[in-house]
C-alpha cells in the first residue's frame, strides 16, 4: 500500500513537471501512462504483497481460536462480517478480530467449523481470520 502511494506521488509530480515544462500534450500523455501504471500496480503488484503478508503471518505467528463468534451485517462494508472475540490470559485484554465482508449470511455454516485467527505474536492488530473451515460457503475456501 505504501509502495502504491509512493508511486502515485512520483507520477503526479512527473505529470505536473511535464505540464509546466513541455505543455498540455505531454501532460496528457503522462496522465495516460500514470493511469496505466496505477492499474498495473493495483491489479498485479498489490495482490502479490498481500499474499506474501498472509503467508508470513501463517508461518511465523500465533494461531488463536476465538472464544465467541458473532455475525452481523455491516452497512459501512456492505456485507456480513464475523466478529471473533478472544480474551488474552497473558495480558487480560479483550480482542475483537473482524473478517472481510461476506456477501451472504454465514450463520448456517458456522455450526461445525473451526475458525482461527492468525495474528502477529507482538502486535495483534496485524491479523487475518482464516475461514478455511467454512468449506462450501467461500470460493476456494478463503476470502
């Protein structure tokens, strides 16, 4: 995400520089290339970084089994989310881990499943909820 932001800033600066030095035609061509570059970054580069981060979390960090699950419809995200509650015995803190929005209500699929949360050992705010146990509900058994 930081890489995309940095590329956007550089490309905007380059387009502004072209506009003031060469003219409008060059600025429009630069804007075209900026749009193509951002599309390539969003479609091909960012998913690789997200996949790598998930693999790093899965291999190097702790798996947490939530104590309680709640399903709710989130109007802001336009989908159903599962809130996973966990009480840490070491610190005594309560944590709530939320899934990505799901298109349909997953409540019927939660009865026999084992949902786990993969979190960073040091910072629990870096996590993802592994919904692999919901079998037929999600395509490819993942988000």
